[in-house]
C-alpha cells in the first residue's frame, strides 16, 4: 500500500502523532519520556525546526512543528530511529516500539495551528492525568518548559501567546496563558472544538481555501489525491469528493459548461462529457457522478459514459478536454 500523503515545504506546520505498538506503554518507564524530549530537542536543532508545542503521554506523543526546510520526513526518521535505539538499548529489547510510521497532519498557520497547540497542551487533561489548574505540573509537555528562563531556543511560544490575546513572553504572560487553557477546558463550545477529532485525523487542518491550495500543491508533486492512502475511511471519502469536485469545476470551465443550473436531461451531452472525462482521469464513483451531475441512478451514469466512449468522436472530445486540463 502506498504511504500516506506528505507535503513538505519551508514554513510548513504540522501536527505529528505516533503511538506505541498495540497501544503499549512507551513512556511510563523511568527516563523514557525525558529521553524522548531530549532527542526531540536534538532533532529540532539538527533540522532547524521550531517546535510550538509537544506532549509525551504514556503511550503516544503529539508535536506541533514548523519546518524551515522541507525535511520533516528526514527529521522524524532521525528522531524516532535515534530514540528507538536508545529505548531498546536501555531495556535490552529488539523490535519496533511504535505502531508504524508517524502521522503528520499539515496545518494552516495562524488560528488552526494555534488550536492544534492548545489541543496538545490540554491532552493530559483529556486523559485524566491532571486537572486543568495543574497543567504546568505535567512535566512531559512544553507548557512546563515555556516559562523557564533557560527555555530551549527551538521551543517557540509566539503562536499560542498571540492566539490567547497577544500575551507577553514573560512568566506573567504564561500564567495568563495557563488560565486561558483552563477557560478552554471548561467553556463548552471551546471544549467541544478542542476535543474534535478533526485536529488529529486526516491529512490537513485548516480552512477550505487552505485545503484546496494544499491539494493543488500535492498534485503538482505527483500525489494521487483521489486515493489518499493511509487515511481514516470517512476522511478519505471527504477528500476524494473534494478532489473530484475541484477537477469537475475546472473541466467545466475549460469546456465552457455551466454547472449551475445543470441541464434537466439525465443524459445531456454536457453532463456525459464531464462524467466521461472524470471517469477517464480519476477513480470517481458512478454514485458520486449520478448524484452530482443529476444523471439518475449510478448504473445510468455508467451507461451514458460507456456509450460516449464507444464512439470515436466521443473519445476524441474527452481526450481533447483532458489534454487542455493537463496544459493548464
């Protein structure tokens, strides 16, 4: 199976997650979490990352990372590989402690990235490890380190301080940020938003425009956006639909076909041309085509496409439209 989608560029922000194999406890042993944080710091310096938040829980970790070069994959390979060697060496073990390759969600800078950072900082509260008022006492997270006078240079607090009301990077500012997190953990709408699975699943977190731009960037890098390997089924379906809709809109514009309103006839030539072009260039389903283009039953959409492609003139029309799409 192909690996999950990865897009890397200077300035990109990510929510990175990995868990213990079979959800086993990785970081509750003596020195395990501390060793991971030290290794994270080494990776951040080596690969010039800015880490905006992190937390190391009993059987998983979360990172909010901004990269200055397209090197997330290289850096994560080094981080996990180095820590695994140290972990296995301390315990005289062999094998892979993590459940698999890490998960990295591309995140829109600004509000969305700040939400991810808050989500990470509140992870110990959601897990029942501490109460919100005692969050700074949780030692294996960035919130315990931010107020320190000798905070590591690779740890960046600007994103969360700005989002919490342009707070100063001082001890007082961090106390106010802690109270802000307490509010987020108690306020029902905020609590619901920060408990959302949307912040930790899929491949991209952000506005519709940002997701559209990232799909385009991935396509330029040769990613097969209608496959989305490695994603949760419901998320993959949403992403496939979005990719099909985006391509449909572009094909319609190139062909001079109005999508609003659609012609009434189920087998209208414009509908069949667009459906055929999508079928020839994506893994679009007959059900989606039938619903989106108002072509009746899925079997009908398939039949209309088949009839067009059996005609030399029909095949030529589809090929010309797809060639124009490729030239754009």
